[in-house]
């Protein structure tokens, strides 16, 4: 990423897990990406769970992975990594220049090979293998059985489905959930329609579209239109988002009752989309 960001830390944590396994501990500074400064804004549920501060998104991912997260009290406490930054800030710039790298994309393609060479020259493995106290567990854990957005999966998809299963009290029959799913879809349709008929922030301008006979499937992306004119106001946007949320709720409930995993379904569909691309007409 161009700047230090949450997404960049997710990528680093994912690469660490794929290459070495899930670490038993992480030792970091007290940056707000790692630790929330809002210690006085705990919810009742968080206090009952024994938390002393609300978790950040990255902190929540680290906790879901079962990693012990240790905050450093000063830069000197993690001197080795600080020394490494000094080395990279001088050495890496020279290496990039020698390799003719001038763009972010070229740098991302260059880094894997550089890291392997750098670690081969200057890295050292621990004297013990397997589970090293305070180090890595070199056995790939269950969190890393699937590649891709595994960290996001554990934080979002599984947590969402688990929360739905916990609050699913009255509608525990699959018949009820199927009926509620249809209701939620109907409410979503009405919410979208009301942006046109009640609010007027959106308009529909539909007409027959002439498609040239020589047009390819890829050309349709530019030839076909959404027939929507305008932009949703904040009130309509909130109503549509709430309606989509209810649809997702009952889809997750259906997955729970049928012993399906929502993340597995999304991952499978994403894989199919990547393979078939625009030819996925389903």
C-alpha cells in the first residue's frame, strides 16, 4: 500500500502465516492500528468478556487467530526491528534503484525475491523446531488451511454467522427462515423502489437498447446501462443498507441451520468468478 494502513498490516500478517505458520506472539508498538486509545468506551459485552480496551480491527484479527499480542513500551524495547528499519531504509532504496524499479507495482513484484535473498544472507533460524516459546508455531494452523483473505474471513464471515446463530431465537425452524428470507428480499425491493416513487432521489430512465450484432460479450459492459439516474440520498441509502443487512442475516441463519459455512460459499463463488470471468452468466 502507498501508506501505512490497516490493509497493509493485514497483508503482512497473512504473508507471515502462509510462509511460517501462525505466530504464538506478536511484539509491536502501541500504534492505534494495533491498540485502541479509547479505553473508556467499552461496551457492556466487552467488559463482561474481560477486555480492558476495545479491540481495533487488526487487534480483533490477532485475537481471533489466538496470537498473544504484546505492546512495547518504548522503541528501545524492540531494538532489533528498529535496527532492521534503519538497514532497509538505506539498503532497500539502493537495491530498488539498481533493479530499475520506479513504480509501486514494480516494487511489489521485486520485494518477494529481495526478502528471500536478504533473509538468506542475514537471517538465522531458532535452535529449536516446532513450537518455540514466544516464537512461531511452524505447523500450519487451521486458520491457514485456506489461502486468500483468511484473516478477513475469521473476523467478518465466521463472526457474523456465529452472532446470527446466537441471536436466532424465534426463527429456529428452517421453514421460518425461508419465509423470512423471502420477506427480507421483498423489503429490499420496496426500499429500492421507494427511492424512485417516494423520495425521488433516483429516477428510472429505461428504453430499448440496440446492441450491434458484432458486439462481443465484453462489449456489453459498455453498451448496457443501469437505467438509473441520480444518486441516493442519505435517508434512502440507510434504508437500502438496512434491507440488505436483513437479507444477509437470514442467509447466514440459513447457513447455520443447514450446517453450511458462509465463508466457504463466498470463497467458492469468488473462485468460480475468477475462473469464468464475464462468462459466468449465472
